[in-house]
């Protein structure tokens, strides 16, 4: 029986894909937008990202975050609708 809701998260949820599946959370996440000196940076490997923070690779004031992009959210919501509709 399908549920009336689907839980999904952004990339800051700190759960692996396997854990999201195990707990009934949508497997795909909305990627949080992170920029350094106005250039997007990859944060898919949290350990690597935090290593750069700890090592001082990112200078103060140049690292910024923003909400996930609207087109990414709507793409995931469209996928949820297509895969959960009766």
C-alpha cells in the first residue's frame, strides 16, 4: 500500500544512499550549492570537504552556501511523482 508522503533531503543529511533506503527516505538528495570565490565546488565527499576546511584551503569570506537549486528540487519531485503514483 503506497504511503501518502515521501521524505527526501538535501546533501547535508549525513546519511548514505543505503541508509536513506533502509529508513524509507528517497535515495536521491538535492545537492546543496557551495561556492568558493564564486565558483561551485564539489561537496559529495564530506570527509574531503572538511579536510579542506581544517587545512585552511578555503580562505575566510570566500566560501558560501545556498539552498539547493530549484531545478534540482523539481527534477527530484517529478521523479518521486512518476515513481510513486498509482
